[in-house]
C-alpha cells in the first residue's frame, strides 16, 4: 500500500506494468480527429452560419415584428384600401368627378343607389371621393420624393463633413424650420398659382427640414464607427462612404419620417383646398369637398353626409399611416428584437 504522504500519480501515467500493457493493447480508444475530417465539418459550420445570417436579416426580423403588431397591421389594411381606391378609383367610380346626376336631387341622402348621397350640386359623393383619393395620394407621395431629394443630401453633407459646412447648412435649416410650414406653402401657392403640381412642389420644398435633421444626426453618430474609419484609411472617398455605408445604415429613421410625412402632406393639401387656394373645381379633392359642405349655414345640421364622408376619408388615411409609422419605428428598431 502506498503511503499517504507520497505524491499522487499523474492521471496520464500508468500505475503499474499491467496497466501499461492494457493501454498499449487497447484499440477501442478514440484517437485525435484527423485534419481530413475537420475540414468538412468547418465548411458545414460556415455554411450554416451564412444561412442563419440570411434568415435572421434585419428586414426579415422587422417584417415579423411588424405583422405581430395589431395596430400596424390595421394601418397596413387601411393604407392598402385607400391606395387601391386611388389607383382604381376612376375605373370603378359610377360617375365622373364632376358629373351631375340630377340637379333636382341635390343633397339627396345616402341610399342604395347612391351609398354616400349627393352633394349640393347633385354630384355623387362616392365617385368624387374616389377621384379625390388619387389627388391626395399623389400629393402625399410626390411631395415626399421631393423631401428625400433635398433632405438626404443636405443632412448627409452636414453630418459627414461637419465643421463650417455643418454650421452653415444647419442655420439654413433652422431658418426654414422656424417659419410655419403651412404659411410657407400658402405663400408658394399664391406665388406660383393653384394646381396639384404647384401644391406638391410647395409642400416638398418646405417639408425637407425634418429629414435633413434626422439624416445629420444619424451621420454624426455613424461616422465615428470603426468601419467608417477603416474605409477612410483604405482610401475611400466621401461620396462612396456616404452612398455605400452611411445612407443604408440610416434608412430606419428615413422610412419612418416618410411614413409620417405622407399623411401630413395629405392634410396640408386638404387644408389648402378647403380655404380655396389648393385644388380647384372641377377636379375633386377631399379638402374641397369639406369646403363645399361648410360653405352654407345649415348644411352640417340638415345634411351631415356631405361633410361626414370626406372627413372620414382624411381621418382614416391619417390614422392608417400613423399606425403604420409607429409599427415601422418599433419593428426597425434593433433594440426591439425579441
């Protein structure tokens, strides 16, 4: 028996001659894995990681989070319905946008023949609502394209280069931002004249400041990242870095801003048409329809349908885009991953 004070044998050393013989004769023990077997396993692991990265992409995860948001799904449904109305409205409208059904039936209340009734001029409100949807959505989308065309370059230049360039551009942004947007739009429309083209141009030219500020803020934080510094060291120029790295990584606030900007533009156009400096007859517009409904006292009390349906159209459209914008903001936020 070994004494208790003697040092213990290492685990990898044989205890006696019999144990040594058993170790030498045992062929069932697993040896080291050969390099030939390791290579296929490494390739399989790399392929699995690549597939996982593709499946767990930002946009895929964002879409799954978006459709789990019930209010966002409701917003998608509302926006889709009104978009279909805007696209197919003139083809499914039973009457033209300025077609008079019967002057003697002016202010006729909703019925099976005319689901939304007739306006003070004897025109079908449902048909005019469909035509007005096209005007509203065209103004909303086209004005936001102008916003992106102006706001992204200004915000990108200010945020990437900084210094005096940033100070100069941001002072211009502050001046434009300090003036009420609706007032600027009215000034532009009175200067250029009424019409749909002038309206979305005016809205786009005064609404880009929000996007410019968002893009500048994103660029100020992203330009300090390691991959941006590595691109500069590698010799990449400013335009390449902005277009290749900074703008794609700033899409989240831009998409959300555009989603909120479309209903704002629609409401601005409705306000202009309501006061008589926007879309003029015979072209139909939701704001113009509200203006007609409130043009004479007693219409709202006696014939509420003339005002109800265009107000519902504007309200539901703004509500749908608001729900969709909130859902996109939550879905595209990386911190919102489950």
